[in-house]
């Protein structure tokens, strides 16, 4: 499943995930930009909030060491430094 916005498209895999999850982000802009990748539980608690640089075109980001996260439903959110949400995806932990 892909989330499409004005400034980015991203896919999350695998879903359901185990100890890691990968994001494939496509941006049509010409300059790199910083984003925050958040992993949020169903109650809204932020479990991970990591800063990355998205290049123009395709950027792949992998969150690792997720084995301590309990099975359940989570959300991934990609947000720019100014707070613009590029995408949000519901994911499941095995």
C-alpha cells in the first residue's frame, strides 16, 4: 500500500513486520530535506522518532532493532521539519 501526497510517495514493507521495517520514499523535489520518521502505538505514544535526510528521487530507510516492540497495531508517520505530514501508514507487528 502506498500513500501519495503532493511532495512524497512512500511504501512500507514488510507489513506485518518483525524486527525491522523498511520505507521506500520517492520525492520529486530537487534538493535534500530533513524528515522525522515516527513509530507510534495505537494509544498515540511515540516509540521511535528518528531524523533522516531524504534525497531527490528514491530514498530507502530501515528501522532496525524492533524486536522489543510488542505485537499489535502501530502507525508510521513521516513529517518534515516544519511539521508537514508526508504520509501515514498503519502497520502490524507480528
